C-alpha cells in the first residue's frame, strides 16, 4: 500500500471530500490554517466512516472542526479567507492566534533537558530517574496529525545523519553515567516515521554500547493507528522488523508504546497483521491514549478498546487527561467525568486489562492520577496521587483536593485542607 499524505494544500483531491457539505470544507480551510492538519490514504480509506463524518471519531481525529477554534479566532481567519488576503497577512495573523492558544508552544521540548559535561543534551529529557526520553531529530513529525495535538511547533525533521551520530553518542555517554536509568524512550512526533536506516543508526549505537543497567528500549508511536503498513509493505518494513529482532536478541526488552484513541483503529486487516508481525519479534506492545470529548469520552469505547487490545496481546498502560493545547475546550473532559469513564470501563474488563493506569495528568510536578471522589463531612474531595513525580517521595502518597465538577486540570484544583498551595507547589 502506497502512503499518500494530505494537508490543506491538497485535501480537495481526496475523493471522499465530495461527501462533505460546503460549510464543512470551509471549516477545514479556516481551522486548518491554525491547527495542525495532515492525514493520509490509510486514515481516509480504512478508518473514517464517511457516511457519518459529522460524528465520526476518526474524522474528528484528523480533520479540523469548527468548534476547535473560538468564535472570535474563527471569525478573524474567516474574514481573511473570504476577502482573499495574501499568504503573508494570513500567516502573520495565524501566528498571533497560535501564540494565544498556547503561550509556550516550544516550551515542552526545552524542559528537563540534562546538562552533561557542561553541554546541554538537546533532544533529550530526563525527568523521572529510570527513564530517559530521546527525541531523534528525524522523528519529529507523524504520518497524520491528531487535531488535539499541539506538538507541531516541534514538527520538523530536516537534520542530517552526522548530527544524529553526535546526538546519540552524547546520549549514550549520559546514560552510561546515570546508573539509575533502565529505560530509554524514543519519542517525537513519531520516531517510526524515520527510515529503517536512520532508526538503526540510533538503535545499533545503543546496542553496541552494551550499557549494563539499560534494560528496556521503548518506542512511542502512532503508526499502528495511522499507518500500520509501516510494518507490512513500506519498502523498508522488513528492515524495521529486523531492527526490532536485533533489540530483543541483544537481551534488551522492546516495548512499543502504541497510541490508539479509539477501538476502530484496532479493526483493519492491516493493523491486525502489523500487531502480529511486531509481536513475532518478541516486542511487547503497550497502549495509551488521552481521553477526548468528541472522540472517546464514553466508557463503552474504552472498555471495548482495552478488551480488543488485551485480546490482541497488548498491555493497556495509560489513560491521559489532555493537557492545555490549542483546542482544549473542544476536547476537554472534566476530571470528574474522566474518572467516572475510567472507573466504569475498568470495572468491566478482566484483570489482564487492569494494568491500565489513569486518568492521569502529566503536570510539571509529575503524573497525577485521579483516584476517586470522597464524600467527607466538610464536603466532597478528589483523591489524587502521583504515578510519577519530580520527587520520588511523593509517589503513591494519596492527597486531597476540593471537589470541583468543572475542573479539567490540576491548576483548577485547590487543596482540601484550605491551604493556598499543594505540598508539591511549595
Ligand atoms: C510518562 C513519562 C515517562 C515514563 O513514565 P513511566 O511511568 O515509566 O511510563 C518518562 N518521562 C516523562 C517526562 C514522562 O512524562
Ligand atoms: S501522533 Fe502524537 S505527536 Fe503526532 S500528532 Fe498525534 S498526538 Fe501529536
């Protein structure tokens, strides 16, 4: 199957676009100027239900929707669009809107960057003791873009092999010097957009280094959802499978951290074959997703998704609460509702699926999980706890926040004790 990508520039060439209303096409053109828009032939032909596009979770996952922008922002871009403003003017306005949507668009990549021998390790993050994150420069894009993702300020990918060799050798020295590190997580974007040659240049360097305390290589990827042919028919698919085998044969664990948002991503022949082919290398597939209004804010979707994953031998791992990105209002689910959806789905799957943890917020202080809601004499409370924390002594220590049925993020919560700040903000 040949990969073909579509963006704002060429999406009208997609035959199924003929099914959309004029209004919907205009919305794509307007919202797609501001939010990321890229989709591909697999998503279009094998995932989206075009007869029900208005409510189809897979359509909403990659095609910009009107509600993703505020009325005000929509109107500003619409005005430019209707009067045929030139590209320069549009870009200028769009950049201002993007800044407003996300005050620190590039901030994510600059946080938790270690300094090694006086040198900043760009493309590396080390926040939790055991796991180092690596953002290979050629892996900072994806086979399609999720409309809820605001990581695209980092979406580029134009670096040469020489630069990567330097990147990876610094990374290896850093891991060697940090014996608490057991896991190396390749992330992005999507590292599986890299060619097999580039991926193997990174992986082989790590394997050759034979770092005794390094036990697991993880690869975070959306390819099983967006382009399962990566493991089947791409011209370097066999090489990719070989790389996975080399990792496992070297004695390291390989964990594919697969990003799935809906059980429908687990139904095509291609994804089923890709899963089996990956598993045949000895790799383990773990799964994760944010909980998103309009896409999966329904316990039956999660129950079905976890059941299908477990049935395919995958290990459900995380349910995330989406962080404050551009279209947060559109996708937001209250903490209360996320907790109830998690609880309901979790209660109706076997123990094999109950490896999943969440719903969890990846905040500055750590990964904060909503454990439950308590009815106390002084009023309702959320029970929270850290799954991962900047300070390991915080992990698994329950703490209370005042219950707030509208809260969508940790910032919206106040300590139950009446204190101004939570202990981890002091
Ligand atoms: C989630 C996360 C990890 C990995 O945490 P695990 O609980 O080991 O999966 C590592 N680094 C950062 C910054 C993370 O957000
Ligand atoms: S696959 Fe991941 S990085 Fe890429 S657009 Fe989706 S959420 Fe963002």
